[in-house]
């Protein structure tokens, strides 16, 4: 017999909304950490130092934080998917 599929209730065969929410909340928090880390840099770059070299540097630093965050989130999703497939 094949192992049960993630996010599917084995008893009814329907989507398990509780499991989806339990997986989505930590993922949203992880994304929020990186967005909150880059938001002040963008705010200063766009509202405080619009046409200066400092604004460019701050915008690039914000982009770097978001790029690192995207990589971390992707690694989390892959690791969590592997763990769920093994359960």
C-alpha cells in the first residue's frame, strides 16, 4: 500500500484544511521576517534618499535581503516537503 499523500485526509480523501493552515502559518511568518527586514531600507531609500547614492545602496541592500529570504524560504519548503513525504 502506498503511503498517505500530504494534505489529503486518508479517511475521506478530501483536502485537509487544518494541515494546510498548520503548514502555511510558519511559512508566512518566515516570509514576513524577511519582508519586515527589507521594508525599512526601502522606505528610507524611496522616501528619504530618493535620488542619491545612499538611496541606491539601500535599495540594493533591500533587494539582497529579499533574495536571501527567497533562498531560505525555498530551502524550508523543500525540506518540509521531504519531511512530509516521509511521514
